[in-house]
C-alpha cells in the first residue's frame, strides 16, 4: 500500500495551469479498460497489475486501497447510478455478465448474464438501467437488482455504445454506422439516422450527447437526440486528434485529445476546456504524457488519468484550474 | 415478429407473443414522413426481414473472476 501525499508542483504551459499531486505505482495504476467510477469522496478503478482488484482513491486523504478480494481483469463500462449503486460489465463470451455493487464496490455480485462481451450500460439516474449488446437488451427498473430481456430491440445494428440524455429524457444506442436508436424506457425504440458515422464512444454530459468522427476530425452535439450540430470551433484537427475523451458537468467539459504515433501507440495528449457545452474551447496546458481515462465525479471535479514514463498520474480540476495529483 | 400501422402511419413492430412494441417508428429513420400506407408497410416488412436475418458477432471464449 502506498502512502500518498500532495506535492503541488506546477507545470509550464500556455493554458490553464496543471499542478501535480499524486501518482500511482505500477502495481496500483488504473487500467485503460475501465472507466473511473466516482465514489462518495473519490474514485474506484481497476489496477494495472495482474491481480486487477478494484481499488479506491480517496480525494480527501489521497490514499488508495483495495476494495474487493476478487480479480476483475478487463472490467469495463462501469457506471454509477442512484443510491450509490455501481454496475459494470465483466467477462467475455458466454461468461459475460453485469455486476452490481451497492456499497462502493466492497461487495460485488453478478446480476445478469448477457453472454456478450460488448455489453454497454446506461442509467437514467432514477433507478432505471439499460444493458445493450448485439441487437438485444436487458432493462432494470429496480436499480440493477433484476433485469428483463428485450429481444431484437436494435434490429440490424450491433450495439457499439449506449448513454442516457437527461435533457431529451431518452436513452441512445449507437452501432457501427449512422443508424442509432432512442427510447424513453429502454423497451420501445425508434430508429434514427446520424448525420455522420461516429467513431468510438458517445458521451452524454449535462444533457448534451457528443460523438466524434473518424480521427477526431469532427465533433457533433445534440440535446434532443434528434437534431445534431457539427461543432466547427474545435481546436484540434483530424491530423492530431485520433482519440477524444470527454468529461465534465454543466459548467465545464474537458476534452482529452490523444495523438497516436506511427506504431499506433498513444503519443501525445492535449487538453481543452469548454464552458459553453462545446461551442467554443480554450487551450489547457500541454501534457507531456498520454491519457488513459478522463471522468467526472458527479460532484465538482473532472479527473484525468495520464501516463507519463509508465507512471500513472491523476489530475483534478478545481473551479478555476487543473490540479495534478502526484504521490511522494 | 409482426407489425401494425396506425392512421398516422406510425409503424409499430412487436416480437411474437408480446403486446408492447419493440419499435415505434413515426417516420423514416432520417425523419422523412412515410409517403403513404404502402410505403410504411414496405418499410416495416423490410425492417422485420433484416432484423430476423441479424447474426450475432462471433464471441470469444469466456473468462471469469478469480479469488
């Protein structure tokens, strides 16, 4: 176990300042395959080492600790719902299932076998959940405790992403092409057409849903999941934005833009912030490493996990600037 | 699977034996209204045929948790 403290050293850059406060040793690094999951006073993540236990990072004490004795290597799609419920997807093939915890991942149980590793979770934050995979789904109306099968609801697409937009009051499920589905209850769906083929994850932040185009060259936004706006004021171009991750709240969203080298590995990370839901962007500090994860804790802070010289770094936004969290 | 079309040309598709539709389609996916009953009917038939022809992607071998 590491005893981590705040160093608070500033990094140079042209944009908003980053301050380093915490790292994780290799054995405690967050993995790239799972979202950071907000806990009451910090985050949970899967370690990078072979044991891959759920680990918590407490934002008040800056300590991290193993939460559960079971290894969940490759856990993904972790989502926090209401009443401290966290669900995530773990396993592959016929061993894939939705796992659920009601106590911050200290105890975890398998609640729904989906038989498909490409299962995507979404919740409305009011106790209703969607687990979408292949062209089928499960829905839950009791905060993930029990699930009901919904066969064939996605017709001809293979699910590639799912989210819930509170402004529209709709779930959205995307596939590999321009076709996508929306639903108010996860049971009855409507087929719609995106203006462009999305690439990678879709993000819903504060009632706005975003998807990006090939190589990050374009970013689209919708608040009703019907009409989409091409955000033309993005500061990155298709040549330097191969992967974009978004996180934030109604006041600010942060884009982590990752460039890949010729070998296909993450090379450089650039970060930007927007205070008008993506209409305009401001340059944040250049970050010398690469990013694995970016997430919002649902309280006040956006967190970013980067990787610099194989040491995972955790960064935090405050109301006015980023604070980089680094261990002693 | 079966479908119904109401007087407003809203297509509803049902799984066999179910009364709640899995699809409620008021327009074509791009938002264009169905031109008439025949076009809505043709769209519904094509949609069901394509859905029934859907094949799950090949899955890898399972892995499970370890104590």
